[in-house]
């Protein structure tokens, strides 16, 4: 099983891919999700584990379901 850091990096890459597919900058996504751009950038790089509330806000902006990011 992958360790926590590996999972965070994997999920961050999926968030980045989805953000780019939507044509959003980190700043735009962070603003729409109600988080700071620095906080979002840390999540996307896999350096920060978002709260459930923050994760939900981000995936709603991206039009995704949790499993779109969290699947193996």
C-alpha cells in the first residue's frame, strides 16, 4: 500500500490535471473554492492534506466527484 505522502502527491497531480482541463489557474480555482492560493498550491503539490471541507470545495469547483480524485 502506498504511504500517505505518495497518495497526497498522486491526488495533487489529479487535481492539477483536472484544473488545467478546466482552463483555470491556481489563483482562480483557489478563489472559487474559498482557499488561499498558497494553501491550494501546497495541496496540488502533495505537501498539504486538505480538510474534508476544503477538498469538497475544490472538487465542486472542478465539477468532480470524490472518487474522481481518490480512486486507485
